[in-house]
C-alpha cells in the first residue's frame, strides 16, 4: 500500500485566495483525520470522519475552513479565504475503526506545507 | 476532554534505555493511551498504544500505571534515529472526542 497520500506537498498562495488540500486514505480504513501543525500551537486535530461522516469538527478554527469526504477514498480541506495565520503544515491521517476509535493506530501522510503571503 | 502532560525535552546517551513519562490524571475508563513520534520534516509515526496492561512491540514498551493516571514509553536502546518529538495522547474508544497532541517531548540522543 502506498500509505496516506496528500497533495499538494507545498502550496504558496496569496491572502484571500481559496486553498484546497487533498487526501487519499489507506484503502480499507474507515476513519480519516485532518490535523494542523504550527510552532506556536503544536499538532491540533481539526476534524475527523468515520465512514465518510464528520464526527467532530470542534477543532476547525472558523467558518473559513471546511472539510468534505465524498467517498471512502478521498477527502478535501478547503480554506476560503485564506489568511497569513493559516500558514502551517496540514496532515491527513487514516485508521481502521475495528474495535473502536482508540483501539487502532493512525497512519499519517507526509503533510502539506501551506504558506499564505 | 482528557489531556496529557509531558516534559518539553529529554536527553539520552546512545544505546542506553530511555524512559519518557506522560501524566494523564483525568483519563477515563475507555481512553486508550497512544504514543506517536515525529522525526524532523516528517509526519507523525505510530509507536505503541495500550489500555490497561503493559504493551511491547518491536519499537518500544509501554508501561501503564495501575491507576492509569500516568504511563511511560520505554525505548530499550536509544539510537540516533530515535531522536524525535514524542507525543502521548488519549483517544476515546467510541464517540467523539478531541485528541490533544500538544507539543510533546523532544528527545535528543547523544552519540
């Protein structure tokens, strides 16, 4: 298996532009997570899905952020409009759901480094 | 939501054992204790997890206190490749909860 795939790996955009980050989870995994990492705040969970359904989005910073999972093999995280403070590394992770959320390890993608000028 | 507390940094000599502590005094009965590590410029990597009993795998051992309010990740022989940030987090068995990775423990391995 290729692991969790994220695209793009790097994104540089200007303030006000729409940014879309993409994630392909490991085949067969039922849970998908979006994280953001900054020096100031560390690694934060933004939202996660079980069986394509959003379960907890309380970590999404504001309405400018939205995430979708239209099918089991694809998810997007969109920022519209983007701001300089959104600059961070965004990670996607997936895991099986067998036996419950906590019973399974998460597999992380390589991340997308976003820079908003 | 249950959170964890870890030291900001630790040092170890190469080929010596390393004990990384984590406090989680507000842990609930169905919270699993997970450990992940992150090497520079990479995504986090799973290390080990457990519920009540001590756990061993090829990477490390996890020692869980009897009251489950603390745990220790044990690297039996530190290598230079173990230099990373180690995160201890609690993940609820079912339902919704926030997983707080925080800032972890930065481990330096001295040759």
